[in-house]
């Protein structure tokens, strides 16, 4: 296999030399197809790692400027060595900032209580009926719209505030591929100053998101 092609694929993908060579051999030297092969293999490896026990990690905090919003998040990995690396710490900090900006209620879709999901689906059904949609397509519409509901309240489903092209779930998978260990966002708590008290309405979450993008 042409060494220049291997070098070019390695630069594009960040994969190892032998992985790039094997992918190019498999695709008869087609770089674009080789990239797909590498992504598929990387995803398969990521899925395999996701079943491993992650009992180490760190608890990170993020306090928005002025102390308006505070977040604590626990993210687990497999070894204490990885937990202490700058890359992992940066990843955890990014997740904490994201939580401050978007105010999710749950980590995963599976954590959302069934009754809450059914209540939302009923609201969506009524909305579709009020829009005059035929009953035969309402259920499909509800299933489509419920994904937006999950994006609003579930951390892993949300577009990452620093790169909306990927979700937090995608960000976790990228981290797994980068460090070679399983990574789990276990839990978080978000505190907003004065939450629940009667006071002037202010959108602190929107303010955080703007500062992160700046």
C-alpha cells in the first residue's frame, strides 16, 4: 500500500499506522471509504468498552461568573491514572459548563419516569389534533416530537454547547475512543441562585451559553 496514502489517512483520522494501512487495503486505496471503515471499527470498540466497569473518575465543579449558577458533576472512568490527566479533566469541565448552560434534568432517556413521558406524549397528541392532523399519522408525529422533549431534559441527548454538531453522548464516545477506557456521566446537581424564590425573571442559562460560545 502506498505510504503516502497511509500517511494522509493517518493525518485525517488520527488512527494508528497499521489500522490505516489495513483500512486502505480493505477499501482498495479509497481514502473516503477507509475513513468510514475506521469510524465503524472505532464505534464498535467504543461500544465494547462501554460495558466495562468505570469506578474511578472525578467530581468537578463549575461556578458561573458572579455565582449565579453552580454545577457539580461526577464522571467515571476505569483508572485513577486517566482521571488525573489534563484531557479527562478538560472533558469533565466542559460537561459541567454545558450543564450550567442547558439545565438538563436527567443524564439518560432511561432515567425519565414513564409517567412523565406519557404525559408529554398526551400533550403532543392533543397539539397534533388541534393542528388538524389526521389521526393515522399522529402517533408517528408524537414519536418524532418526543425526541425534541428528550433533547430538552436529557444530558446525553443535548447538542454540545461548544459544538452543536455533536451531542454530549457523542462527546462521551469521543472521550472513550481517545483514552481507551469506559467513561460514564454518573450524576450531576445544578444550583441556580434564588431558584424557587419570587424575584425578577432572568435567563441565567442563556447568559452562560452565550459566554461559553464567546
